[in-house]
C-alpha cells in the first residue's frame, strides 16, 4: 500500500459563517457546492448575527432556482434564454437546466439560445392568473485548463458582498477534487502498465442526495464527484501513456473513488491490493428479481443450463463462466456484464438462456457475467450509495474495456473467442445499460467528455453494428426486434417520455426512432461476428419494479432477436452472385 495524498478541508460554509459573523458585511450572497439543508443552516447562523445571507447552489443553479425559489404549481408557462459560450458545447447550459421541463406536466416550458456569453439565464415566469415576472439566474463558471491540457468551462463557487458583482470563490468541493487529482497526476508511476492493483480515492463529504419528482432523477454532489474523479484520472493515465483521450485499451489498474457521506471533508488517495472477497446475498427468483443478483447466484443459475461449460479468467483470478447449448437452430451468442454496473443485462441474459434451453433445437452460448472483478466493485460501492451510477465498476481490474483487447493475453475476452469458435454464431446479443438519471462531471466541463450522448436518459436504446455486407440483414433484424418488444406494456410510452425530455434539454437527438425505440445502426468491422445487437437500458442504478421491467425488456429482446435470426438469410457472397 502506498499513500499518495491525504488531507482534510475546511468547510466553505463554516468559513463564510465565521468570516461574516464579525460584521464585515450586512448582505452576503454565495454560490457553493452544498445541499439545501446545509445552506439554510448557514443562512440561519448569520441571521442571528444581523447578516442577511443567501447561499445558492453552484451546481445546476437554474434547477435549484425552480426547486427553492419558485412555486411551480402556480405557474402556467416558463421561457428560459440560456447562455451560449464559445468554450463549451452550444447546448451545455441547456443540459445543465435538466430536468426542469419534467417537473410539471401542466407547465408549458420553452428554451431559447442566448446571443451573448454572460453567465445568466434570463427567465420569464407566467402564473396561472396571468401575472408575468422576469428573473436573472446567475450560473457562476470559470475557464480553466484541466489535467490533460484541455480548456474547459466549469461551474465554480462565487461570493458577492453587499450587492457587488463578486468574484470567484474556490469551494471545499473544488479544492478537494483538484488537490487529490493533482497528487495522482504528479506521482511517479513508472512506465509499465498496470501501475497498481487498486487506486483508492476515499472521500467524505457532507452533502445529502435529493431525489427529484422526475423518473429516477437525483441531485447528488457525491455521485458527481465519483464521476469526476474516475474519468479525470483515466484521462490522466491516458495522457501519460500517450494514447488518445477516451482510448479503452489503457490498463492503469482499477480506479475506485469511494465517496461517502461524512461531516468532515477529507480525501485519502492510496494504492491497495485487489479485493478478492465476494459479496453474497439471498437468492432471488430470476423473473421477479428486484435488485442485482449475487455472483454466486449467477454461477448457480448457469449450472442449470444444459451444455458444454467453458471459462476464462479475470486479472484477479475470478472465473468468467459460460455454457454452449448445442442445437439445430441458427446459433446466437448472449452476453451480459461487460460493464457490470449495468445490471439488468445480467439477469435478462440468464432469463433468456433458461427460456431458450427449454425449447427443442435451441442453439446458443450464454456468458452472463463477463467482468466479475468489476461486478464486485459495483456491489462494494452500492453498500454506501445504492442509487449511484458507479462507473468505477465499468471496466476490468486492468482498467480497460475487455471488448477492445487483442493479442495473446485476452483474459475475460477469451470467453467471446471461444463462444464464436464453438457456435459459429453470426449474431451476438450483448446486453448493456446506461445511467437512469443525469450523468455529469461538474468540475470538468459538466458534460462527460466522450460520453455526451449518454448524459441524459432516452429510453431503451438499441445499437446495431454490422459488417459492410450485412446492411440489409441488420435493418431487418432491428425492425423485427423493435416490433416485437414494442408489445411490452408501457415500454414505448416510457421511451417516448424520456426521448421528449431528452430532446428538450439536449436538442438534436442524433439517432433514429424505429417502431418506438431510439436506435443507432452502423457499419463496424471491429467485431468478428457480422451482427452485433447491443442493448442500452437506463438501469444505473434501479431497483424494485423498475429493475424487473428492465431485465424483462432485456430478456424479451434476446428472445425476439433469436427468433428473427432464424429466418434471416446470410448475404450472398460476391463470387456466388456473379456466378
């Protein structure tokens, strides 16, 4: 174990109360990264000293204006002119307003791009009795250079005294992040990947999550800090390796930010050995499972599938297990858990395999949990923050995306190579998920770099990748699959609702809608199987009926793809066509 960084930080709210209790000013306004309860307590403390204070949220300030300063139930219409700034995507501040348009079904809300780069939202409110008022909502930001040399525009703290325009205030939240991340960036890591087994970032921060009345949406400063640490440190190591930012071949080791609630503000960064223990849980009936099933149950369920067992090994030594169920039908490969914080696919894959195994002539490979090391990280992180996205569990213990491996030492990916060899399948159904609520990186430009398309939910999304000669087959397959799963009660309505909110806050969609499902279809020869259907269900992280609905949709997608491929002919080879 090597200690990289350790520090405690003075809470910004405490420092402001102490500073202005001495009578330095009569009116104080500040924007900080704190929950509403803490900000109100600080205001009350200064009020006893005769100081009028207003502490606003530096994170998503327009959303908090509507949550804290406006009676939404009284409104008939809202018009927002949002800032546009050259140093960030044009829709950045529109995204930052998410999910205001979903707060009330009766509210008519319109957005308009501004014509200058001032950090203000211009808001016009119209009440149900016709009264109109205008407001300027400040969104403090700063232009800065990040750890990899990119220029970003990011939310920041701000302080205004006695009505002045004010100046930037570096908050505890910002200082903690930049100090700890800089320590990692400046540490001597050597030249050989992986650099560590686990890089652990243990943080305590006193901010409570706030659930919103819109789907699975939540305001979580701690979750945002996890995302900023994880992806920023990946970028630090990508730059160190000389790879492009976002390259998924990078193998630094397992990066694990653990951001817990605590009254003290602290950060400790150190390297750890692998955690080789395995979390356990009571067995759940697959059809009605309301939360992720334990790895032990995945293995047990797999033994009930008749067929040839085979396996690969993860970096930690954990087994990646699969079954080849041979039959006379056209075969498919079913996989889940490539990114194991996307948990509905793991259950959906097992449910589909068990259904197919009961049919005569069924022919398939099932590998339901391809990344067991990442799965244990997800279980570990859910203990403290069960509803967070936990992208630290996304990649393997090497820190890479297993799909992008090549060469001799494939580890987890060897399961796919063997699956293709045994089955000869032309279709791989690869079950995935994505965030069930907004995904942000507030201290690194707000919009997750490289993942802008996935920052806001947009329903059950399907990605069809195919070889160049398989375009017709890909189109037929996606049409048949979406027609079939459109019959799942409520699923198309669920998609429509999320897509509408996505369009309001993100602008152009960039995807097709086929039979009620957002889809991307593209030529991609990276996969050795000619047809790859990737599901993306918004499941990071859901429970209860929402979880059941998710893995049911995943299961039925597999079954409908299986039926579709049985009647789709392979493309005629060029030589045969000429003959």
